[in-house]
C-alpha cells in the first residue's frame, strides 16, 4: 500500500486531534519523538500546539502527512521546520518524523522520507537535516534513504536516570 501524501493540510481541530493521537501512540511504542513512555494525549498536547503554531497561513513551517488511501487513516507525518534565520533558508530541519506503530515495517517510513526529499528538491533546497536519539538503530534506517551522520553530541538526551543517549545529527545533501 502506498500512502497518499498532502503538504500543508488545513490544521483543523480534527487533524490536530489525529496528530496528537498518532504522536501519543508513537511515543508509547518507544518512538523517539520527544517523549518517553508512558505518555498521554494531555501530556503531548502542549508540545503539539507549539509545533502547530508555526504552521498554517504565513507560518514558516510546513506539515506533510501521509494517509492510508483506502481508510483515510493518518499513517505518517513530518514537519519541515525553518530555522527562521536568513543564512539558513537554503535547508530545512525535519521534525516529528512519525509512522503509525501498527503500520511500521511496510516501507511507509522510507516512503515518507522519499516524499520529503522530492518536495525539498522541488523547493530548490540544498539539504535536509534531522536529529535523532541514539541507541535505537535509527542511523541505519535513515542511512538506507541516503542520509549521513554528520555529528553526535554524547549523552545529550536524558531519557531517564542513568539513561543518557547521544543526540545524532543526520544530513541529506540535495545539491
């Protein structure tokens, strides 16, 4: 199944609720999207609202969602984030890269990254950057889609007492 992608969907209350539900599910499945399980939608909502603030008419950030074409279910998403700094407008940061845990293993993550790359190339960007939580094997996942590790801050992410993870910087050169 190939996802149906939409760039800049209207951030309706219904879509916001879907995103918060997906974000909560991904977090509780162990996904490294800003929380450590267990987490509730109420805990995710304030961070989600901050993310939503940069979206919409006139906002500098762009939302990409992927839906199951048969059911319409929200299956994947990411946000292209502007650094809000003129000297860095030639690239974007990807944040909140998520795939529904019940749909993982079907290639949707790679499909989401390929769509993000296609869009970024269409915008004429020089590259895409993302950061990830070390210790989960995500470097290999992104590497299969052409991303390269370009930096690492040891122990920068504290997921719990005595559990510090590296903050890994990945780059996709589009030049």
